């Protein structure tokens, strides 16, 4: 199949995203891990086939001149982060919408996905930039966390929710999805807002989540050092100091 790559819509270190009419082409850099791409395609397919969530369907996994590409449906609309930036007066309404979508995701079960505790354990164990004592303490804490089987998006943030003109929405970017504890996914979203410098919004988000679900804030806070360490292990230079701060708040009491 021939694709038109004249319309780039997002540029990242490891990939460029193009729109070709009603399709999105995520074109990865040449040396990108084949297993990584097939894994992303598999996770996305698992979620598609086992839930009724609104997500942009995977259409093909292909190669374009030595580079792997994932082809999905293009969702005509505006990412929620852009809407939030353009309409600060509607923050509360958008945050409500955002949390409700996350609750819908978390209400699903996809039993063929990796378990979040297994994935985190592996990532923490393999981390080379986290001090051994801290690693040990976090692994112990992780071990003690309850086993749940809720569908966790893994990168749930407003840029991954595309809102259509008619108010419908679609959730994209499923490469980090797992099954596990909702509190871990919420802690991750909190951290994403915080890293973006939106700490006020991050707090409002957690408060709203707790209000809607009756969950204790403490349960989410207990995950923060763990998700911060997982993110630190990924090694983004500009995030290192910030994440160390969150890792070191091992107890909120
Ligand atoms: N199916 C899609 N429909 C519309 N826009 C998309 C789609 N997939 C990706 N995009 C756009 O490209 C951006 C990056 O794609 P994404 O899959 O979220 O990768 P990243 O890992 O870089 O966040 C998104 O934030 C969105 O603006
Ligand atoms: Mg994204």
C-alpha cells in the first residue's frame, strides 16, 4: 500500500506521525525495535478486541522503506490538551470529562495484557540509574500492593484523548496499557501533569478522581515514588532531577 507522507502531524525522537486522509501513519526511526512495534500493535489489538472503548482502530503494521509503521484510523478532532490550553475557563468541565473517560477505561478488563506489577518489577529491577537501596525499598512496596485487573492505559493524559466536533472522543496511544491497580494509573497521570509544570491541575485531578470514586488520596500517593522511578529509568535527561524529587518522597505521612 502506498502512503502519502506529506502531512506530518507530530514529530518525536523515535517517530513521525503523518495523516493520510482518514489514516494515521506512525513511522518509526530505522533502528527502532521490531519487538517494540509489534508489542504496541498487539496491545492495541487486545484492547480493541476485548472492549467497546472508543479507540482509533489499528489498520496495518507495515514497512515503508526500511522503517516500521503502524497505520491507524485518523480521528478528526482536537486533542484535549489543546482544548484545555485554548479554553482555560472550561478547565473544570474538561477535567470532569477527562476523569470520566479514565474511569470508563478502568472499568474494563483485558486479561491478556501484562500485569502492571510484573511490568514495573521488571523495569525497576533493570533500572541502572536508581540507587540500590531505593530500588529495594520500592520493589518491596510494589510487592505489597494489591493485585487488581483493571485496564490501565499507562499514558493517560489529555494529549491522548481526541475530541471530535460532535463531542464524541477517541483514546489513542495504547502502547503502555496493562492490567492492574487503578491507583497506579492515576499516580502516573498525576506525574505527567506535574512534569508538564501543571501541579495545580495535577492536584485538582487527583482530588476529583478521589471524589468520584471514594478512593483515599493516600492510595494514589503510595504509587507516586514507584511510577516516578519507572519513568526515571527511561532516562529522559530533562526529567531526571524532577523525578528524583518524587522518588524521594517515599512517605507522605
Ligand atoms: N489516530 C489518530 N488520530 C488523530 N491524531 C492522532 C492519531 N494518532 C496520533 N495522533 C496525533 O499524533 C500525536 C502523537 O501520537 P501518539 O500516538 O500519541 O504518540 P506519542 O507517543 O508521541 O504521544 C497525538 O498526540 C495526536 O495529536
Ligand atoms: Mg500520545
